[in-house]
C-alpha cells in the first residue's frame, strides 16, 4: 500500500467507526480548552491532596481548580475544610505559600488564623471572618464580620484519605457516588489503615491533560516501557480487563508482575498493601484527571491541573502505610522511585511520548485523526478505556470528540 495523498490522509482509515477515532483539535484549540474548564473542571469532584499532608490542626495546602485559588485547612476540631483562597475585601489571594501551618503567628499573620496581608483581615479555620482592621471606624454598622466570611467549598476526605474538593455546590453526588464503584478494586487495600505521602513532586508538562490521561489509561504503549515488557508480557498480562464506570472512570484489572525478571529489581511481596496478593498491580483512572496506581508495595497518585491547551501541571505522590518502620519506608521509596521517580524506569518514557505527541498537534497544525480503535474483548490492549473517557468528555462538552464542531451523539 503506497503512502496516502493529502485527501486520503484526511479520511478515516480502514473501517473505523465513530468513537474509534477523535479529532486532534481537542488537544490544541483554545476555545475548547476554556470550555473544558467551565463545563468539566468547575463541575466535577477533584482530588487536591492527601490528608497526611495536613496532619495537624491549622495545617494548610493551597492549589487551584480551573484557575480558582483554593485553600484546604485542618481545623482545631480535626476537620478538613476547603475555601476559595480569595479575600472578600478586595479580592486578594489570601495565602501564597504552597503549604504550611497557621498555628504560630508571622510578621503579617495572626496565630491560628488565615490573614490577608493586604489590609490585615483575619479568618478562622471555618472560614468565618474574625477580624476587620478598624472595623467600626470605616464601616460603622453597615458591614459586619458575619457578612464577609470566606467562600466555603464542598470538601470530603475519601478513597484512602484523599481530599476532594468541588467548585460545584450543586454537584448532587458524594465522592463515593461520583466514583460509581470504580474504587472498589482498591478500597480494602487502601482503607485498611491510614496511608502517608512519602513522595511529592510536581512538574508542568508540555502536553494537553487528556494526552497524559491517555498514557495512564491505555497499556498498548507498554511497548514504550522496557520494564513493563520484561516484567509483564505474559498470558495473565494480556488478559487484564479494562472496565468502564459511570462518570467516565476506568479501571485496569490486576495480574502478578514478575519484578525479579528485571535486573536489580526485587519482589514487592513482603511489603504488599493490606489484602493485596503479592506483586499485584491495579490502576484506576478517574474522570477528568486523576490516576491511582497500586503496584504491590507503593500507591502512586497523579493529579492533573490543566493550565493551557498544551500545558498541564501534574502533582505526583507516592504513598505507603503510616505504620511503616523506617526500614519498610525506605524499601517502599526505593520500589516507588525505581518505576516513577525522576530517574526511575517509566516516568520519563511517558513524558517523552506525550510531549512529542503534543509537538505534532500544536494549534497551527492541520487537524488529524487520533485512533482509539483497538478492540480485544476489553482486555489490556483494547482501547475501550480511552473510548469510554472521550464519550464522557463529549457528553459534558456537548461536542463530538471525532468532530468537535458537531453536537454530542452517543457512539453506535
Ligand atoms: S484584600 Fe484582603 S484585607 Fe484587603
Ligand atoms: Fe506509561
């Protein structure tokens, strides 16, 4: 078969049908990106951190969801709460540090309060306004502290102690309901005892967030990963099941990884998460952009924050058991880093793939077909997981992934 001419290059190849290919413009178009923030990211539950990162009363972390600044705090009552990190006075960002504690005072902050450094207004850990500088002199009886609390956001600690926040007050679902059963495969292993984050790093990747999500959810690209080929490719690997759940989530079933086939690596058996069979490996991809990956002795969680059509901030966390001895913790860290650390086996291979994909799909590139058409009885190299994700995307956006200028229609 000769190379295709310009007209045929634009055609859908072979017999592929709606849902089995998508239009590359959904990875680069600025209007579509803005619409995604509004229609998807401002409407869904988003994991923002883990409870072990704010263990003490008055601890906090800041982040953003769809560009809105968010602060998560732990109150003196132990409860985790989330607020817009925006001052009701003149709209300043209240807290600029990525994390810390409000327990002790600072040069421009009162102890046990969130203090806006601009004019010194203070807020307690429930978001109530506790102090307005020279309140009576300026506002007399026209404004009181009870009028100007922080904007509280719905927040739940769920699924292994992760902190979930939504900007959508009317979401109508708990985090459990949002998960629609997708977390069942991990629940007993991550909820048996408290977990603790032992690894954190973040990076801005030059790729659309959906491309990163794709590499997390499809395993056909294990041809890219030398480690996975060596430790994986056997009958049990090829039989792993992809399962779709409501709200766009996908799981990948488990099998026993042969870690000792990779020179220098070792079995994870002695440090298996509670109830997990030795060296098993489960994966959950939750819509629109969080990935949980349990490989025997270490849980990995990647949380995406889209910044632009071709930029995504990813926060990478590794977790072990809070009860780990120092020796156990060191082994878990070694196991985690050998796969996902900056010098580990897999992470940089994924990074290379998504950034070179994006480079060919810049906003000035001509539209092209991205194929999601592998069908293998929903096993590991079937691209059903991506089809499920993009069908959900189309529904939320009311756009057809294969032709974003047309309204959504369920694939046949
Ligand atoms: S903007 Fe926050 S105190 Fe004025
Ligand atoms: Fe990968």
